[in-house]
C-alpha cells in the first residue's frame, strides 16, 4: 500500500523523499518482525529461524517485482511502481495462511 502513491511522484528529489518515507514506515515492521523471531526461537536454531523469515519476505516481494518489471519496461516507471504495490497482495495472502 505504501508504494501506490509512487506513480504521482515527479523528479529525482520527489522520488528520494517518497522512498525515504516508505523506508521509515517499513523499518519498524522489520525490526519488530525479527525481534519477535529472536524472542520466540531457541538460540541454537536462530540462524534457521531468521532464514525462514527472510525467505518469506523475499517470497512476498517476488510477485511485486514480477508484476512491476514488465509494466515498467513496456510502459512507464510510474505504472511499474503502481503495480509493485498491487503485486505484493499474493505474498500477503500466502503469509496469512501460514
């Protein structure tokens, strides 16, 4: 949802501020997620637990990249940025099922 306004951004500085804002919004989520994993998992299996969570994040981002790449190549970067936000939906749905 955070990337949906990106098609309205114009210019390098606008894009820089928009992406920085997205990073500031996402960072607490990542910190909390990995903190929960660290607190819930046994110390001797922490590497495995962090790998599973990291892989889950990557699998969630893969549909976004797959949807945004062809759109940006065939159309514009603004259209690709809009699809990046929409493309994460399948990963979110899969993440809720597990």
